[in-house]
C-alpha cells in the first residue's frame, strides 16, 4: 500500500496523524527487511546503526520486540519504500559477500555459455513453491491507528497445504509438476484427470521438499525428460539446470547423478532469486494471483484442481520465454537485470574462503562435491554426538 499517494486515508485522519502513521509503517518495513538480511549475512548491529544513522539503543529495542513477534502471522503489507530508501537497502543487501557471489555467478555463466553454447532446449530452471488454501486471505490490506505499529491477527491453520516442484525450459516448455502432499492417499480422480499440466504426487510428513524428494525428482522426472529431448533432437548436448540455495539442493547423491548424465547445476546468488530466477519473475506470481481469485476449496481434490488450472494459466510459452529473457539467462545478458554487477575479468570464478559460499557456484564441480561431502560428514557427526548426549 503506497501511503504517499493514498488520498482516501487523509479524509479520515488529520495530516499530522497521517504523517506519523506513514513514518512508522515505513520504519517497520525497513526494520523487517534489515533484520531478515542481518540474519542471513551475519552483519553486526553496530554496522547497521552506523550505516543507517540509527541510535543503537532504539534499534536493539525494536529488534528485541521484532524477534518476539516474528512467529505471529502478519496481516497486511508494509508501506512501499521511497526511492532513496530503496537504494540504501540495495546497497545494504549487496554486501561484499553478495557482490562476490553475483560476480562469480555471471562469470560462471559466461564461461559455461562460451564453452558449451547451450541450445534453449537444454537450459532449465527448477524451484519449489508452497500453496495453501488460505493464501488469498494473507494479502489483506489494513489501516491501523498510530498506537499499533505492526498489525497482526492469528489466522486459522490451513487445512490444505502442498508444495509444487516446478521446472521450465528456456524454449518455452515445462516439465511435469511434482506435488508434495501430507496426505497418505491421493484421490484417484486427480491422477486420472487428463489436463495440459501433468502432475506427479509424492507423500511426506511435512509437506515440504527435502534432499530425498529432490533426488527422486531428479531421477524420475528431470533425467527422463532430458533423455527424451536428447533422443528427439538426436543430440547428446550437456544441460544447464539453475536453482536456488535451498539446503535440499546441496545433496551429494544428486550432484553425482547430475555429473553422470551431463547436467551442470548452477546455484543463484543468495538473496537474489527474485531477480535472477525465471520462475520467481512472473510465473509463480501468475499462479498465486489465479489462486487468490478462486473460492476457498472445501475438498483436497478441488484444491489441487484449482492449483492445476493456475499452472495451466501461468506456465504458458509467452510467460516462460519472457521470464528467461528478463533474468538475463537466455539470451545471456548480465546487464538485463537491475541488480547485476559488471563482470571483472580479473576475478576468478571460484573465490577461496574458509566458509563455503555456494551462491553463484557450479555444484557439479568435483571440488564443490568434495566440500559438500565434508560438510555432510560433519553434520552426521554432530547429529550422532547430539543423540548420544540426549
């Protein structure tokens, strides 16, 4: 809600109250974004206060209050930031680590495209998105008095929840969507329905993706689709798969399987999937907008049918082609994205560091696979120690 251009609100409150409300909502929006990125990038409180010119005591008080209330679902959207505030946040998010990852990502893409000259049929983007039956109620816009800084309301728990694992190609085609559900038995009518969008189903206790589901998707969905494409085009060309930095994607088994079938897996820079990932740039948005316009489903079959219809609307040839072009992946154009940085020819593709920075790296490199193995062994040892202590 853009409070700057909202004239209807000024009819109900005085100009001073309106100004105070606008300032408080903008501060709340800034604080939430700052705190989220502070946790991801491990930035000190003193550095934040110095950069934004904020008193440290007031910032720590707001942070403490924010962390207490973070588990409560919020209702309403924060006010839009002004242009100068948005520029400050861009600089804040693009810290030294992020700049290294962004440069490394575009440098890696340039090297891979010059080496393999990927045809559009062999460039893919994979991502998963949660879908729940109360998504249309979470987008409500609210106006609150000055005393309430963060409007909130406890929402009823969603009775239906699925995760959709989607994959699209830069030639405008899409792969069968994998639906992750908590239901142990899938209604037979959903499997028998013949639609343009093909759905596969898998059951988990959480309803979210994990490394086992990701490995299963690679083995049962992606590789068979890729082999069919290679047979159709009579070509054994390497494939490029781009995805985000979700922990389930750093699976050693899946990386080794991808190397065996000639698949290069590239991880996007951290905090930048809304800029670099085609599925996040227009496709998932069309899907969620379609679902918001539908009535709240009363059965799981109705719910999944709505999701299937939404995918049919969102996964069109025009949307997919436009998304890949907008993110600069195909045709390769680093200057296309607003946050892209100029590629430094002197900077190497892989930057040496004590910490494993996986954003902007080729996950199917032998060195990265070895690092993932070492990290997996450390996590296993920690888990064993934790179980022994308990």
